[in-house]
């Protein structure tokens, strides 16, 4: 991607079993990537990572990195997906 703060996430849908890719804005600190989902009620991809979360792939620094993503929704309705990158 062109920006240092944009990436493409790739994941497998829990219900469909299909693979999806979508561009997202992110912040990274060491091996933790944080994605603040804008207009979460209009999007569905993050729901694959509710509860215990699931595997995800992100294209970072020119390579694909894997990790485990967990989505949380706060009392104001904001959704954050936190990804712990694999070693």
C-alpha cells in the first residue's frame, strides 16, 4: 500500500469459510497492530474476530505477516481490532 498507515488484512470468514481481503488503517507498536474500525455498524469483517478472535494476515513492510486478532466494542460503540503478530 502507498501509506505507512494502510494495509490489507486477509482472513477466513467464520461462517462462509471463504477468504477475504480488505484495506484498513492501522497503528503498530512492536508486535501489536491496532485497527480502529470506522463506522463499524456498516461493516461486517471485524465480527469474525469477536470473542476469542481468530487468525489474520496483514501485509506489513512489504511482506505478509500472520497473527491473532481480537475485536472489542466499547460502551460508546467504537470497535477496535487488536492483532498480536506471530514471531
